């Protein structure tokens, strides 16, 4: 049994072309996401690690020695890929009278945002609170003298084991973020998976809780484009009608019809085990076209007290509301695996990136 890679319609084994859209029938793609991810990460480490990575040392926040400059190089590349200008080992004066200054491992900036990144080569240990407070204190001092949105990132090589959860939560309250080894690898894979700098930038900015409004037009239509991925239930659990990916797409369209949200692209791959299809991973692109007047009208109608408190602009209100509508509807469509309480990524509806044009 095959499926059309264009419309998702099921095809008979002897079919060479889809009977619905006429596109050639291709065999289902076998998912090798984990193996591919490891290859991507290993190639990335090799290509970004400086020749002297094993011997370089330096003193940074907290007077702790740091080895493995590959961490700095990796984080810098992620931010540069996202469209930021980057500088390594950047100095900042925080006391004009004495000339006291600190150095930040990676500075990433654009016209509106500055990101301070402190990198620590922790292989398996709990982060010192001194490191956290020193970083946030220096950033807070810098914020007082600047109008830009200043964000902090504490990057570590250690993988998430739950011991730094409290540090992560406290950093978030200070508009700063903890990037552990697991999350950095996730971002590396997401760069390769999305394959589009605009989508990845929006994905990263959403993680940093930053909204980037489009350039204001005097006329014309704004396209709010958002990408989500999810897994289907196994075909043998799909009852009531034959399992077709196109049936799930039709159900999503029906659920979103009244909102004006459109599906503009979709792709899928089969997840196989011993030759049996366990599920399909689907990636769907949505669009919400709105004129400038419609954006303003929609925002005024849906603006809540929190939007007013955080001074969200019209585009941000439309965008965030739009995302909530899509995600809530996808979680209810029959055939989509969704269990918000599950820790398995197979049971999640996952945001993959967006842009506004």
C-alpha cells in the first residue's frame, strides 16, 4: 500500500499515479529521525569546533574555568543562523566611574534585541546559583542604561536531568533562559529540519518570548503563516472509515473553516517497525490572511487585560490568538495523537515555526 506524497490519498499497490491529483506515487518514507539527528549533530560538532578546543581555557563569570570552546561556537552559530550579528568575548563597562567591566562569551544583536550568552562546560553537575545571580545582575544593570530588549542565556554542556529546574524557572522570571546540552542539540536538529532561516528565527524568538512585528504596509494583505507537526494514531486504530492522511487533513479543514485559517502545505512520513506502519508524522503549514484594517479590528475585538498590561501590539494579539486556535483544534481532530499530560513527543502537537509576510 502506498500514499500520494502530494495530497495524502491512499493508493493501490499497482498505482503509479494518484487517482485524485495525478502526482506520481512514492513509497512511504521510513523515519530515521534519531539516527539522522545524531549524524547531523556529529557533523555540526566537527564543523564548528575550533582546532584548539581541547586546550583553550579562560576565566569568566564566577571565576570558573571553562573548557571546550565548541559550546561557544555552537551557540554563536545558532544565533547567527537566526539573523543576529554575533561577537565573541565582548567587553561591557558596568561602572563608568571606575571602569569596571565584564566580558560575555557571546553577544548576539540586531536593531531591537541584544542577547548575552554565558557558556559553561558543565558535564554533569548542578549549576551554581552564584553564576545565575551574577549573570542576571550584570544584565539588569545593563538594561537600565539601554532601550533595547536585553535577553540572557546561560548555556551549559550538561544534559537535562531535572536538577537545574529551579535555576531555569528563576532565569525565566528575569527574562533569561537556560540552554542545556539537550536543548542545544534540539536546536541543531531544528535548524536542519526546518531548513528555512525565517522559520527557525521565529521558532527561536518564540522560545525567547519575543514577538517580531512585520513592517507596516499602507495597504495589502498580511499572511500569518504557522507550521505545526504531530503524529497520527496507528492505521489499525482508525475506525469508521478507511485510514487516509487526506481524511485527517479534511477534518482539520472542517474544524478551522469558520476561523478563516487555511492549510497551504502539508507533508508526512511513515514511522515503521519491522515493516509495519506504527504512525505517520505530519507537518502542516497554516495561513491566516488579514488586511491591515482587519488586523486592527480583530485585535481590538480580542484584546484582553493581559494584552493591555504587556502592551502587545495588534499583530502580536492576532498572532498569539491564531496559534491558540490552531493548536486547540488540532488536539481535538480525530486521528491525531494528543495527550497533553504525556511526556512522549509522539503525543504532542508541536509548534515548528512561523513568519508574517
